[in-house]
C-alpha cells in the first residue's frame, strides 16, 4: 500500500468501513479543534492577555494550529486522488470547491494571511472564521449529518413557518406603529415601522426585553393578542423540525438494522 493511500484512509472518513469509528488522525484533529475553541475564548479574557507569558502561549498555539491545519488541507487535496471522482485537475478542482474543503480552507487561511502580511488588528476580526472549524467536527459526527438531512426533509414546512413568522412580525410592527407611534405619541419607541419591528421580534419570540412596550389600553390589548400568536410562531417550526429529526433517526436506525440482518444472512449463506 502506497503512502498516499495510507494517508487517504487516515484522513478521509468515507474511506473507513462503516462502524469502525474515526481514525486516530481525525480524532486528533477533533481534539485540536476543541482546544482551539477553548483558546479562542481565553484570548478574549483581559486578565490573561495582559500577561506576556499568556500572550506568547497564545501566539505559539495559534501558529501551531494554523500550520497543522494548512498541512492537513494540503494532504487532503493530495490524497483526494484516491477517490475516482476527484482524480485529475478537474477532479481536484471539484474537491477544492466542495463545501467541506472550503470550510477547511477558511479554518486557517484568514489568520495565515494576517500572520504573513503582518496586517494590523483591523483584520483580527477574521478570527471569527475559526468557527468554520466546527464543520471539521461535523464531518466526523453522524449526528450532524442527520441534522442536515432532517432540515432538508422539513425544508418546505420550515420555509412556510418562516414566511408566516415574517408576515406576523411585519403586521405586528405596522399595527403598533399606528396604535402607539401615532395614536399613543410614543415617538421614540414606535416612531417608525422599522423601529416597531424590534418590539415585534422581541414579543413574538417571547423574549420580552422590556426596553420597548405599549402604554395605551388599545396598544396593550393588541400586544397581548400578538404575544399569544407568538407562542404558535415559535412552536410551529420547532415541532416541524423535531418531527423531521425523529423520522430521520428512525429511518437511519431501520437501515442499520436491515444492513446487519443482510450481513447475517450473507454469512449464513456462505457457510
């Protein structure tokens, strides 16, 4: 077995047999991603960043992570040729432009550019792209795949729920604009429909910050009706998604049991 083939089996989850779990290489990558999130949180703590020893620790760690992910990305591109669909220049381009590969690139490239160019702190906001490293974990955990499949399964109903929510938010904002902004003279909170949208979103999502609220009797009556409607707006997509996720998990479990049964029958037939 060649070096490229061994690296491919170590890096590509699809190269491993079902039920064998992750390779040690991918387990190490998952662990490194989790540790990088921990360091991202610690880097925002002023008490730690004010100490030179921690500044040096963060710098060394970030450089190491960027280097590891850069090497990993190059190795993934190189070994992708073991898969027939990614062979040749056109195949490599398909691999590089797929979602997971772009996420791998975003996991290190922005910070690498900042590091190499010596750009100022204005580009340090690109560190938020470290969240792309979550995709590296999602690639290895079947639950994330099931989550995406459930969202795709319920996409039409979720879009319908979203359209209903947007419509209700707009209607609520318009209603309170006329009742409170014009009729109630609340020129600060409800002086325009866009400003009233903030109140509508906070009310319909049942958050209720309390920074904006109606004061007239009619406004409070309308707000009560809208708040009750908001319960359904929040519950509807949650119920749709929960049902789709449950169906997806059940189908996957049935498919797994069917595969195990077929394997047992194949073994019995072979004997």
